C-alpha cells in the first residue's frame, strides 16, 4: 500500500550527521562496509600507497581504523596536488600545450589558463590542476573527443570539461570540476570498477554519474543533473556513499539503482513527480530532502524485487513508497 507523508519541518531538527554516526543497524553496518570497500580498493590502486588497515568482507571494523585509512588517503591527495614536481603550462596562446606536456612524459601538470585540447593516450598516474581566478572562477577548460582511461590514478581539480570521463578499474579523484556534457555524449563520469572520490563539482550528462562492475564512489557537495535520463545509475554490485548533494533529472527517474548498495545522507532530490527506483538493492536515506509532487501525481520511491529501503528523518511530502515482486522491505522513521 502506498505511504504518503505530510510535510515535515526543514531545518529545526536537522543536524549535520557523520556517515558513521547512525543508529539504524542496516545503515551503520553498510556504511562501514562502503567505507572499507572504497578505501581498500582506492589506495591499493596507487602503487606508492600502503593502506594502514586491510579488512575482509564481513569482518568487524573500528571507527579508528577507518579514520586511519581516511587520514592515509588525505596524505595521498596532498601528494597528488602538491606544488612540488608540477609541470606548469598555459593554453592561452598554445591550446596544444597539455597534449605536448603529456607526450613528454609529464604526469603532474598545472595549467595557468586557456582552453586546452586533450587527446593523449595515457597509462599510469595523472594529475591535472587548473588555476582559479580572483573571483573563484575556473580559468581552464579541457576539450576532447572523450576521455577513456584504464587502471589509472586520475586527479582533476579546478577544471571545466565539455566531455565526460571513463575510468575502468582505476582511482578517479575530482575536486571543483564542472562537467557539462551534451545529452548525445553520454555520462559525465563513468566509473567501471575501481573507485571515485568526487567533491564540490557539477556533473551533467546522460546519466550524470554511472557506476558499474563493483565500482565504489564517495560523492559530496555536488550538483548531479541527468539531462534526459537518470542523474545516477548504478549496476553490478556497486557501492555509493553520498552526502550533501543535489540530484535532479530531465527524464523519468532521478536514479536507477540495480543490484547495488547506496547510502544517502542529507541529500536533496529535486523534480516533482519523478521516481527513485531500485531493484535487488539496499538503499538508505538519512535526513533527505525529497521534493514531492501532488496528491494526484506524487514523487515515487520504488523498492522492488528483493530491495531493502531505510528512510529516516528529513523533509518530504506527497511521496508514494511502493514495492513489487513480493520481496521489497521498507523501513520509515525507525518503524
């Protein structure tokens, strides 16, 4: 039977909540598994990194050990974006400067400005950082026929990109990057296997974010917009930790999660009369903002075919929660 909820107050009882600080057993158990899975595969892909704690699936984990792994990852990020060893270029007068730098073997590149072509074939670790203008605006754009990587550690920061990125079985780190990909050009980010850390960025594509083949991703403070399809698509036992993001779509489904696991914390799902769809999946929401439709045309959450849905706190109205297949399990507000 559909479950419709009256509006709840926004702001008065909503407090920032760590992804580890959750009382629901389903959420806490899976959040830890997400963290361990993401951290383990992420750092193991970087040849210079030795993660402090390696965990086996289903084993107990302490928050201190997870925090140690995050601290280690922070060191790795500082190394990738550090000034030392960077090759500095400018595409303002030479749009081929980036391709030329990569052809010479430079793997840590800072771009002062301009529009750079990037059609190089690359294997290994690659860091590309653009400069920021005085008004905190990005001054560097990359154009290409499409970026496809395999097994690389890729770090991108302060860039505008008109084409999406695909990285298979690698580590993709994105900070303050705007992907504005035309609907005909596919996903903004396509992560097949491996791991991704995405922060403070715009993902716009068809879909905006695609996770498959047991990919792991942590996404924070982003705008994720599906142009004519899903904002988010997950398949193949993929894992997602999402916090403080805004999801929207020009298509029918805000997201489509199939045979995967996702934990959303304080995210906004915009677009009335849209559908949040999952099948064969485990999905939890902590303090979400879900913009509902009307009583006649509500926003739908479909937890179908052996799915488990946990919805706790947040702000939502005129939401229709439904299951089919006889195996969906729904928990709302700790009930």
